[in-house]
């Protein structure tokens, strides 16, 4: 048996929490978990690690059944069209009005498997899972940087021009909100 472990970090979640509040953020996390569970098998486990990070644990009979791209596509399909619309009105009197628009969610994903050399050479199941978690987490951050979603504080703003993946999701959500189908 081969175990695949996918780390999923939600891109754009901080901006949703900041703009709409933690209660709405919690509702979004529940929605994300339900959507992920719908797209994966009953034998797969979807759980929240903390904050805006989810983990999906997937058993496979053989490594030939496992496909990185398919798993990544399932995660992205599960989040497709998930956004909150900001009407632009200030939350309080001291806030400035904002440009109306969508706050989309994307995902950075890192995957590891139990049949990788770095994992196979480890004896205890606990240490194997620890190594798989470490590898998946590293790959998730590599995915985040490679796709234009940055984690350093000066680039967390949702509308940063280098935030390519979220900008594309934002454009799609705007068109959807206006009734344009893609």
C-alpha cells in the first residue's frame, strides 16, 4: 500500500478573514472542507491542520494508481468559483471605502508519498509520516512561490500585481458576478 499526503494552503484566506471577519472565515473553512471531501474518495481523509492549511491523506493499493496532477486538479476543482463579494462599503466609520470586488480563494498544494526514497529509508511509521509531512509542506511552499503567491508580509495584499494566481481567480469571480460564463 502507498499513502499519499497532500498539504493544501489556502491562498487569499487572510484577506477574507481581514475584510469579512473570523466568523465568515470559519464558514469558508467549513465550505472548503466539505468541497474537498466531495471531490475525494470515502477512503481519503480530509482534515484541517490549523489556520488555513488542510491535509488530505490518501491510501492507494499501488503507486501506479497515484497521480500528482489528478490530486492537484481535484483540489483546484473543489475550490473553483469560491469567493466572497465585497460591496466596497466601509466596515466602520474610520474605514475608507474600497473598490467593490471579489475575494477569491486559491490553493497551493504540496504532495508526498510513502514510496519516496527519503521516506522508504525510515524505520518507524511515526518518523515516516513526519518526513512525508515535511516533504509535502516544503513542496507546498515551492508551489506557492512558483505560481506567484507570496508569503512575505509585503506581498500578502490580495491585489499585489505579482499575485498571479489570485489575480486570475479574481478576474474569473468578477466575470461570474457580472453573469459572464467562462
